[in-house]
C-alpha cells in the first residue's frame, strides 16, 4: 500500500524545492510573538490543552463551529464570521498545535484525534449541537466528527476539505521530508511566498497584514514542531466507508482554482456523502472564506435555511 503526503504538503514541498535557496534560520522571539489575542478571545482548558476560542453573535442562536486548515489559525474566518453573526452564534478556535493554542501536551494531532477533540471542546463550551464549518484539515476533522458523533452535528459545511490522498490509500504515516520539516519550523520568506501563491487564486488581493498574521502565527514558539508532529501522525485511509455514514445535511464548497486539493474531489465527496450539495466557486483557490467571503456566507445562509438544522 503506497504512502502519500497530503495534497497540501506535496504542493508545498514542490514550492520549497523551487524557491528555498537560503539556509533556514530560527525565528527570533519578536518574530515568534505574533498578534495579541483580541478582546473577544478567551482560553478554555480542555483535557490538558489550553485552547484559544473566539465567540461572536447572539447568545442562544444556532451555533456555527468553525475549524481552520493546516498551519492557519482562527483569523482565517475574520472576513466571513461578521457576515453570519446576525443569525448565528459563531464560535471559532485555533486547532491543537496551531495559532495561539499552540502545541498539545498530549500531541493529539492525528485526524481522528482532532475530530474527537472538537467534540470535547463543544462539551467544554456547553454546545450540545452545532453546524460544523471546516476548511481543509478542519474540514477533514469536521466530517470525521459528524460520522463519529452524529448527535453533535446538525449540519456540515465543508470548504475544500481533506478526504482523499493524492497517490493512493495509506493507513501508515509517510516520512516527513527534511526540507518540508525545516520550512515548517522556520517559515523563511521566499518559501512562504511561494506557498501563498498556490493557496490563494490571486495572492495580490490578500491584504499584506493578513499574510503577515498568517506567517507570524506559523512562527509562534512550538508551532513548527507541532506541524511536523501532525504530519508524522497524518494518514488518509479510504474515506468512503466513513463518509457514507454521515447523517447531517452537507454543503460542499470548492474553489475552481484550488491548487492544494483537486476540485474533482468535491464531486467525489458529493456523490458519496448521502445528503450533500456541491457548490463550485469560480476563480477561488483553497481558502474560499478569505477569497470570497460574501459568496460563502450567502451559500451557507441559503443552505441552512433549506436544511433548517436546529430550528
């Protein structure tokens, strides 16, 4: 059975080979510091981990729990979240080993562990049931949680989620190439810029301060080692037996210009998940919530009106 890195990591490795000509260096303490927590943020202790959480919107409204992608942080939802807070309680958090949550003392980085931890976080926050909104790695954890604990999930919104491997099925983690590990631990500017050119369909439209925040969050102390540890735990066994068990109505959003995970995967998922709808977003890359927030918000609102979860 062939081993395979995730699509995102394979593309990133190609970027590094082409662009990383300088010797990686350790980030300074100032560079590691990153943005300060916002006023709406709080930290929640969940089974030994201290998790940064941001909650916005009306108390008592249906909950949208947002889960970001690999190496990102809850700031990826900054453009989308305010568009949904009138009708929903929007809860977002930094995944274990990411953002200002930082490394997990128990190193729970495997996809199924991330899914289980999201359920534990819901319990810690007093959330009985939620609409899960996940991008990339966060989408992978979201659909796994929906299959694992259907009573917790009223609906699923998957934005370019992880599911299928690039080169076949693997139940054993692939070795992390040294060049990729060095990048994740240091995030040198040339390689970062090359990876951004693949993640976003048009990086010139992404505000400089957003890119600065992304890189600063990646360079926070301990996160690089956590990224590498995550890849060392990462597997993508055949997802379809699990996907077929998902009961929640599911919206799949996919950017037509995604260079990280093939857009064809969206159609595959829509065929396998029992109650799924696929919406293609023209001219959008891997992080639609940043590239087309109004379009994503409208799609989510229309989908949830029709699905009527928890109302």
